[in-house]
């Protein structure tokens, strides 16, 4: 396929894309650009780059960017700095050139393109004049991956002398002291509009100190098993780009693991300045699970090292597990004697953190986070039920923290733009803002490229922008994209956007035709066939009935989008086939059929709760067509049938114990959506309480799974707001 998707382009007047000469492909190289601005009526900073940057004025953080975009497209920010500029204001732009494959940033050569416009005059422009640039030598380049899905850990070696770069307008700099670099012009880029609103960045202080800790240093290096994103154990796999362990200058994983807490002194204090010595730590708790830059002030009486470990919640002992989500939730700051404001570059997600001093002595204060997420909503819960209010507030936080220029699955481990998740989150954007602005930018990213490297022709990435060099994809998630596009049209009336996407949607339809058998049913789908995080995902071959249910619903969406009733007829045939061939003697839809040695496909006999929800959600059946199954679904399934805190164990006295239980994603959400769709409002409220109050109470956010074993802040989970709005609970 070869087509050009229409997009709003943006141009720079003078600025050119630049980077350190010959180093644009280097992993995890950070540069800092600096210019000095005079007071003006209007000061605009126009910029974009790869992979990420933050902007400061006189050391104060202003913005993080750019808005994320498809391969070879770069969204341009236009930041109004007028209120921050006084005479001789120092503007710095720190740029991270990650150059690695991840689900978070696109792997493409690093650059910055920026120009400063004051009262209509360009006073600084990369590739022209006005900017000075240095390597961020205080940031350690050769460090471990943070996780499989994101980029690298953050480790810093700081001295007070570096403060002049951010604060002193009259300072002069030498190559020796500040690693000034020669900049080279990069090839021209395609610049496009940001496409979404600008974010505000509130400061969220730590709520309390919950304990003081004493620790000893262990030595686990020889006996610990490193995760695969630090030490690869599969030589034939498509590798993550990373530094080999012998190259790494700081082993964040082992340095944190070697801290063995020996004593916990519980407390409940409002945070004040804390003097922490070697062998000690302090635990800070946020008011709720929060996403943003981790920041604090530190006064060091001598050369000092601080190690911060964190997680979304504390265990029953009051400790955090920095490895819980297969991440390295570790930050390391080394400082010469002096006073510092410490801050991470990237946003992280945490409900609590331990601040350990592993060398020297520091007085720590002003522990807070710089909030990353959607701007605050004016909508409020209008009821008196405190549990529902708690769930509402948790859902709002979950939406906000997972909506930052695109929709994300989670703001912590991945920050990835996943399809299917976005189907649910997009509904919430409309509820909270009355708009679909972020959704348009999110979908546009999928439609901009005419193809995706390493993916089969016609298929969409499962998450994007990002890289799947192994060719991995989820065929089901591409179907959810079409369902979302159908709802996007209903929400916005933006028919031109839908028409522009038609070649991509038809290419997807052609892709699936290759998997249709003689009966017109999909079979033996490749790659990761995903129904939900439960036993359902083990029942996807050879013929997956939930996948075919979704396929039928996708074809109806195509018919509705493009006015071609042949797709509706095809969907009708699939519905008839499933109802004739997928039902068990008990009256449940079986999850799959498997081919025997005789070449005949027979039902596996295994059924999941989630498969029944797919049938109703995708209009394969309805309460009117199958009242018996609907009655079972409403009254026999749901949160009450699972042993509390022990999912997926089903209670001894529950009905249909052989029907595997649903998980949060996405079975429980399909269930609740069906209760909402068909007016079972009393049961819906009961289930909302049953599913979500434990989550909202523990973390103040809503989770990926029924239990807190994975992300405890997952974007799709905010969908509870859609139902609450439909129930009239929100003003």
C-alpha cells in the first residue's frame, strides 16, 4: 500500500534540526541547550525533537515534550514563556536522545529544532544563532534499562558548579568544565501540529512520613537473577537495545537490592526537613498514587549519595518493592558537598518512596512530585455515597495520569499507546472534557505511516508510537481500533478524518481475509491473539470464538463507517455460524474449536465468563434472543463469585464453577458495559462497588488486574466514569 495521509504541517522560520556531530544514533546521550532572553511583551519558544525534552526558565521547570507522534513525524510545541521571562532569563532545553526500541519513545535519530521568538523577532535558533550546547555529563549515559517497555534508569553525579548553566545569565563556559559540543545539522524532518492541549504541571507534596528505616548493605550480585532487559537470556530473540552489564557504570538494580532494611520505626508525621545519614532511610507517602517528576531539596554537608526506591503502594510491613512490576524503580543522585534541588527528567508513578543515604549525610526537604497528566476537570460526583465518591476520584486520577498527549495503558511501566485500552479511555475524555482532542491525535498516529516496519501488510501496531522489531502484534487490537473509529465519528461528526483513514481500514480488512476458512470464519490467527488476561488467553486456537465475535462487530463498524452493506451481511453470516456451532449443551458459548487429526474442528469444551460477555457486547446475541444466558450472566457471574483477594479462585458455593472467571481487563469491563447498556442499573452500581472500592482505597487509582500484581494505575479502568455519567452521578 502506498498512500499519503493528510496532516497539518508546521514550519520553522530559521531553526534547523541539530545534534552533537556524529552522535545522533548514540544511545541515551543527553544534551542541554541554553539561551538568554531579554524581557519582551511576547516570548514564544517553538520546538520539537527526538526523543524527549524538558524546558526550564531560570531553573524552573516549564514543560515536557514533544507530543508523541508516528515514525518520521514530529509534533511541534509553541510554548508561551512571556510570564516567565524577565531581563536576562536563562532558558534551557534538556534533550534525551534515547535511540532504543521501546513502547514509549520511537527509535529514531536524536535532534532538537528550536527557535525563540520575542516580539516577532527570532533571537535564537538551532542551526543558526543564539544557542549554546553541552553534553549533560552529570547524567550517566551507560546505565541499565528501566524496564522492557521504557528506556533507561536515571543516575546523576552533581556539583554546585553546574548550577550556573541554568541560573547565571552572565556566566561564561569552557569546553573543559561544561563539555561544550560542536553541533551538526541533521536531515530535514516532517513537522506537524501538536494536536492536543498543553498541560499544566502542579506540584504535589508528599503527604506524610510513615517510617524511618535502618538498613545494612548486602551483596547479592553473585546470586541474583537479573531481569532479561538487563541481561539477555535469549540469544536468538530480537534484542532490546541496551548497554551490556559490563559496560554499565552504575548497577542501579543491584545497588538498590543490596539495601537490606533491618529496622522499621513507624511514624505518622507531616513532612519536615529530615537529616539522613549512612545506614538510614525515610519513607514518604503520597496522598494517592501519583505520576510525575520526583523532586526534593538536599543540603549535603559532605559528598553524598542518595538512592530512592519507590512503588505504587507499600506492603503490609510498610516497605516498597522496587521490582514488583519488572521495573527498576530506583533513582540515584550523587552530590558534591553543597545545596541542590534534585529532580528526575522523566515522569514516574508512585504512592510511596524510600529515601536512603548510602554515602555522606543530607538534610532532605520539599519532597514532592511535579504532576504529569491531563488538566483538571470541572466535573464532580454529585452523590452522598462516600464509597462511590472514592471510586469517582480514583477514576479521575487514573484518567488524568494516563492521558498525556496520547492515551496510555499505564503511566509507570510502559507509558504506551495501546489499542483496545484506548477504546475505553476515549469515552472518558468525552465525559470529562466534552471533547475528543487527545483521541484524534492518538488515532492520527496510527494512520500517518503508510506501513509499519516489521509488521505484516495491513496490520496496525498493538501499541504506538513505539517499536516492535520482532514483528509482534495483537490482531484483536486492530479490530478494536475500528470500533473506536466508529465511536469517534459518533462523538465528533468528523467524517473527513474517517474518510482519510479508509485506505488503512480496508487494508486491515484485506489482512483478515487471509485467515478466513471455507466457512468465512477466522482461524489460526498469528502472533498474540488476546481475549483478556485470564484463562481466556489460553483458549485462542484454532478457532477463537471471542475473536470471531469481535471480527463480526468490526465488520459492522466498517459498514457503518463507509456505507458498504456487504460487510454487514458478512457479519450476519459469522453471527449465525457462531450461534449454530459454538454453543455447549449447557447453553454457554465455548471459547474455541480445535482441529483433530481428522481435520475436523471440534469444540474444546472449555468456557470462560468473558466469552459470554463478548457474545453480548458484539451483538452475537442479546437478552431478548437468549434470556437464559443473560440471566446467568447478570445474576450468577460477577465479583461475588470469586474468593476475595484470591482471583481467579471461585467460591465453593458459586454456580458454574467450571466457567473460568473474568479478570478486570477486559471481561469485567464488558460485563459492566452490558449492565449499563441494558438498564441493569442496580446491579451495575453493586458491581462498580464490588470491583473498584478495594483499588480506590489502597492506591487512589484503578488497576490493570483484579489484584495489585501489575499496574495499579491503568487508563482503561477510568471507564467507570462513563457508566457513572450515564447513571446521572456526575455534574
